[in-house]
């Protein structure tokens, strides 16, 4: 039931917002696993969570990998 409600709200979101939420799901699952079951993250999982947070910030703050003035000159 939860998944039905979660995915039905996707129609109202932008594509970048859907991408952030999709990639945040594993990070929240690992956080919940630590809080509930006290499973400690492996170092590679910690790197993955950090990359998810960085990517979410990049989307929300409109960071660009390439300056837009360089793309428009191509």
C-alpha cells in the first residue's frame, strides 16, 4: 500500500525531484538498518551514502558539471 501511494505522487513531481527521491531510498534504508538493527555500514556503503547526499545537493542547488556558457558555444 505504501508503494502505491509513493509512486502515485510521482506524477506531480519534476524529473530531478524523482531522481533525488529514488537515489535517497537506499540511503534511508541503510540509515534505518543502523538505527533499528545496529548494523554498521561498510566503508564502501558510507562512500555511497556520501555520493547520494552530494548528488542530491547538486540537483537541489542547480549545480552544473559544465559551465553553461561553454555548452552554448559548442
